[in-house]
């Protein structure tokens, strides 16, 4: 494509952490420019946010409905090529539905929707529309996560036996006024919806395993909170592997310590997001190996998602940008009326449905007294 893709944004205005992250990630490779937005549920704040970002005032909208209608009237090449949705969970579905039905591609923050029924309906809408839908499970964008997946695909670990995925944080140890703890905006889960889905998605992405059933224990430690702030689960995967998933937002002293360990009959691997440039591979009767990003011995896939030579750390924004650069490849093809490249590597609407099914299954298990519950689909 001889021009940059034109991006719109719903949500992500002043003081919105994740909106700024999306913008930085989208800009990093020079393929995308932000040209329009409904940047807040407040029209005045949206206008102010547009001024902060230097947007044309005529393309800063007071609500997403006005934005859809106005952008759809613009000729191709001037209208947005896709919209990024960075609102609280309850607004993901109606915004995505409106833009898809108006003929726009969509990038959406996770979890994909407010509940599983919405996720299923959105999957049908995406497939009917033929548009690109990307979900920002950004931890899949790290080069060493992709290297871990390639090792498992090659059979380096042998038969997979155990998956241990953890995501501890401590920021909710005290009462916090945040939409994530509000069932009306977050959905049926707080901790599991916010970060547990990342742990589940990371395990599924790296291993290719699908959960058959799970047993979940939810706890709300902070008085007055309506949703869980800590969760532990036992997992049974299709094919016989077992797993443990731990997600917590009251783990004092932890920041964003998502990590995963995968054990096979021949070897195991371990990756920590707070030390993302290293992948540890361990053996029963041989020294462990540490694989580092940016080296020639890595797979071609890991190299493709590496921007800097070894010794120059890459981290969160670059991983996030790897989602955007792959989504951009697909959107460029869609805009040009060409087939979407088969090797595009980004989470899709199907991953979003799987994530919402995971949340719904875990909530059901916990509410029934931590009983084993078949994974929904």
C-alpha cells in the first residue's frame, strides 16, 4: 500500500492508560496514522483529547454512533480503514457491531465482549462481514513467546504433560474506584476477565492445547467488592495434559508478573513477561539452556518479530506493536481487495470467543462450589 492505514479510535482519551499504549504500538512501524476518534463517553472530554492528539476537530466525535455515520459517508482513502476499541468491556460489542455493519475493520482490546452470547454473535458478524477483526492479546507478540510455540510445534518438548500459567498483580489490594470491579461494566468477572484471560490465552497460544474442563476457586478479599480479586484453577486439557492457572490482583509486591511453564516428556520451557527477552529450556539429564531474543539460532518466526539486534531489549510496546503490524498486513489486503496472507499472526475473533468461554466456564465452576465444569464453546 502506498499510503498509511487510517485508524480511528473509540475510547482511549485523556488519562486512559491502554489507549496511549494502543496508539504507540500502532505508530511504531510507520504503517498507521490516527485520524479520527470518539475518545470518551463525554463529548467535551473527547474534544479535549482530540486536541491533545492534534486531530482534525471535524473528525473528533462526541459518540461512536456519530463517528460511524460520518466516517461511512467519506470516500475510500479518506475514511478510516479500521477502528480500535479501547472502552470498558460492556461497550466492546455494540461498538464493534456498529463498525462491522458499516463496513469497517476492527481492532479490539480484550476481553472481547461483556459475555459469551455477545462473543458468539460477534463471531457470526465478523464472518458474515468478511472484515478483519484483531484482538489485542498482546503477550502473544513477544518474539520469545513465538519461539516457545515453534519449539512445541517441532516436538522439542515431547508429549506435553503440564502447563502452569500465572498472572499475579497487587494493585487491587486496597479499595479502588475502577470500572474493572463494576459488574455492570466489566461483566461476570474482574480478575479472571482482566488478566486471567491473558494467562489462558498465552497457554493456548504456546501449546495449542484446548481446555476440556476446569475447576475454579474465586475469592473476593477486599470488603465491599462485588467481583473476585483472586482466582485459582485446575485444568484438564483435551488429550490428557493437566494445568494450573493462577490469576490474582491482591498479590502484594507483584506488578505484571505473567509467566508460563510447560512440561513435556523430553524437556520443559519457562518464560517470564518481566524478563521477556529470555526463554529457559530445561532437560532431565542435561544443562538447561537460555535462548535470547535477537540471535541467529532462533526460528525464522521469532526473527520475523524481532526489531533490534541482540543485547538491545525489546518489551511491552514492541510486543503490542507486533499485533498491530500483523493486523495491518491483513487490513491492507482487505482494503486492496486481495486475499489476506495466510501467515498473518494475530489473535482473532475465534480467540475472543474462546476467552469469553473460559470466563463463563470459570464463573460457573466457582459459583457452583468449585466443581469440575466442561468448557463452554
